[in-house]
């Protein structure tokens, strides 16, 4: 996204004030008289980004599961993505609310809109969108230089992964997000972007639904080379082989599948791979390492 900053000079004599205008991911333009100082985040990923760009001290409220970095745990809770505490939000007197477009319950966001607080909508579609998110938030929160540095570091890591794994032998990947019912993701979900980055092909990427429900038979027929699922985040971004307690255990009863035969059943850290934030590259490095090992 292009960051547009317009300086509007006003006042008498030498007095002046700078207004900030930035376009969000719904193509709406938000103008603030000055950088936001009291910010509420409606997504754990946005909370992570705010800290990553050096503006964590401006957060006065965040939704449940905003647990990274450790300092985020001290930010007051204002509800969940399904239910917001409007009284609590109003009492915190925010001058900006960061909304995860389509990730927050629409009815709750519409209620929040009635409070008249400036709202900025974010919806990163893939990994390459994230540096732009960092920079736009940097402008809105008055931390442009540190946001630019964070964005540049992210781009460098992303470009390095892309160049390292470009041209590698494609591997067919099944990413399982649930077992009862059996669920996966299609190519429009950012986890698929991680898989593509590492030279993998999501075997259900062309499904019309973002989160398709599958039959066991359809997975067996797809015969993926590698199967991933999420595990509880524990501070270690490395992928781990699926254990007896994982949701992948049932695939062991189908030894004819390539992934089972070659012991390519893996668990990756759930927060890192599913949140649209800086740590997604940690997850990508873990996935790439698994696929590189599988190629050997």
C-alpha cells in the first residue's frame, strides 16, 4: 500500500499543525490532526505489529489473546473478537482503534463505530503486504522511522527466504486445522502463502471456501508429500514431528500415504503461522526447513 502523508498548515503567524492522512485496506481515507497517542488493537496480530514498530507504549487496550510480546500481557483487555466491551473502550478514551477487517465480528465493529472514535481497517492478504501495514501504522502512530526500519528488516528476511527456495522441487502439502470436522485452508489464506514461499503446493488450494471441510478419503486421494498442523505456541518456532497426542495421529492408519510412509507429519507453532504479524517469517523458516528435509 502507498503511504500518503499530507501536511496541512494552519494557524496565525508561525504556529502550525500537521495532519496525517492514510488510506486503509477498505480504501477509506483516515485523517488525524496529530499522531495517535491512545490506541486500541482489535487483533493479536495488530498488537504484535504495534510493538514491532516501537509503539507499544501507545496501546491502552487490546482484545483477548494479545499475548506477544510479554509486554502485551500488561495492556488492558477490552473483550474478544466476537464481543467488545464498549463501556470499557469508551472509558479508555482512545484516539484510534485498529480493526482487523473481516477478522472482527461485524456487529461488534458497527456498535463500536457509534462511539465516534477514528477507526483504521487492516487486512493483509499475504506476507508481502505486512511491511506496508507496518509503515502505515508508523505514520498514524508517529513512529515512522522505527516502523520503516522494522519493515525493511521484514522485507529483507522475506526476500532472503524467497530467493533461497525459489526453483526448489515442488512438494504437495496438506495443512490440517481441525480434525472433527476435518478442515484445511485454501490459497487465499496466508498460511498458503507460507507454503508457497517454501516451494510447496497446497493440495486443497483451489477449493472455493477459505476454510474447506474435507473427507478423509479426499486427503488420501490427494496423497500429500507432507502434512502440517498447528501446535500450541511454546516460544520455539521450530517444527516438531507429530506426536501421539496430535490431531495427525489418525493418519498413521494409512501407511500407503506418501507423508505417512516418509514420516512427514509435522506440527508448527500455531500463533506464528496463523497471525498476520512479524513472527510469520519464523513459521516460514520452520516450514521451509521441513520441506527441504523432505526433498532429501
